[in-house]
């Protein structure tokens, strides 16, 4: 899923530059999309999202053998678990250049000390095996600053396909008709995996409190790591499965809301911004980078259903505020959220590291 949905533009840029590109991940329903880009998919059958000592040991061995067999010039790792395992496996397999992108540390400052120690410790260890670290937000870089190699890291932000994500009036009418939402009804939506970490409980609570003022939808797949999740007031939200016409889905919304507890740099929020949607986001790292409070969006206290409800009510009652925030969000997206620029930063990191490596070898 990460290769197909999060990294497609970067993979396309790599291919356009004339490189041979492999996508290494667990097998699954997104393989056809990845290979449709022109990328050769290589499955790691023991890879899972959840942690398991036995399964992860098998996955690491499979990953190491796979990387060694591909004879790569560059290995670029993404996502928390694959990033830790991949950096270590890549260096042991003697890949000349190993680069990692931090999409968000898997622990928050308010998490228990034990969790933070385990997550930060694993990241610090993995960093010793990489040549260059790219960060999507500055807070994560600051957290890990004492473990970073001088001159071998950079905060690059994040981006989306700005050619694809733009307001679609025809798509808006079609999606709203499919959902049975009239033109004069307000539609609130969130996009993401259906898990507690994405603010499921807070979003459902706000939907229940404001059900007389708007229709609430959640667009995205269930997740096997949280498949048994049940929270109060789920009946107040209309759950829609994964869709591929996302610009039309965003365009159908009157407000985009994200109650997530943890983000690296919220992609869904950038996509919503590029489509000109007014946004309400958790006041957390990875969301604050999307825009300035009361200028491009509204922020609310994270994991606080009452704060989300009050902030949503403010926006639902003020159409001029919605229009102003939507226009400001779109302008910011066009100026700062081009994923092709992020891909270019990755390529520069490869070249700089390769040049250093060649110089040291020479």
C-alpha cells in the first residue's frame, strides 16, 4: 500500500531518470498498481505490519537474502518497521548507498517512557547503518538529533501529485449523489485506515454530537492490526471502503477533518488542501506542518473529542471562514506540496552520498 499510494510519484520520477527500480514489500492487492508504474515488485512474504519475534526474524533473513541477490546500487527504506529492518539488512548486504525517509516516529512525546525508549532506540540503531536520513517533519529530526551524522540528514517535507489532486466539480456532484447528500447539506469527511490511531473514537463522538448539522463519512479500508476496533457512536458515521477516485471524494466534502494521534506529515491533509478543502486537524507534529492555525486550517487538541466537536461546530456555522480557509489551503499546497520536488531531494541525496562513497573508496 505504501509503494502504491504514498510513493507512486517518487517511483515514477526514478523511472523517468532512467533507473531500474524495484519495490520490495509484503505481497498483496496493491502489487498490480505498483507493477503498472513500471516497477519490478519483489515480495517479502514474512513481512507484517505488526511485530512478532519469530516472523520478523524470518522476514529479516528473507529481506537480507533478497537485497543481496538484487545487487542494488541504492536502497531507500520507508515506513517505521521496514525502515529499521531494511537499513540494517541493506548495510549487511553491502549495498553501497542506504537512505531512509522518516515518515513519522512511531512514538509520541506523551507516550510511555518504555515505548519511547524502544522506538527511539531502534531508530538510533538503524541510523548507524544508513548513509543519509530524510525527515518529513522537523520535530522528528529534532527528537533524533543526537544520533544523526553531521551533514548526512535533511528535513524535506512531503508532497502529493498536484496534477491529480485539484478541485473536481463534476466529481463532487457524482460522489455526493452516490452518497445521497443534497447540495444544501454539509458533508464532513476523514480519509485513512479505520484504526484508533487515526482518531476513530473522537471522530465518531463529534459526528454523534453534530449529526443534526452535517453528514459524516469515513473513507478508507479496515486494518488487520485493528480489525476488531469498536468505539461508541459508530452509527453516526457512514463508513465507505477504499476508493480510487480520491480527488472527486475530497471535492465532495465541505470540510476535511483529521483526528489522528500520530502523523509523519499528513498526506491526506495535503491532498485535501490541494483540492481546496477547509480543514480541521489534530494539533500534532505532522499536521502542524500542513498549515498555520486560523490561516490555512484550524487545529484542535489531539485525542479530545470535545475540542474536535467545538472546532467543527465553529466551521460548520461559518461559510465565509470555510471559503477563506479552503482558498488559503489550496494556495499553500500549490506552493509547497509538490511530490516531484520531494523525489528530486531523494535523488540529490543518492548522488551526494554516492559521490562521497566513491571519493572515500578512491
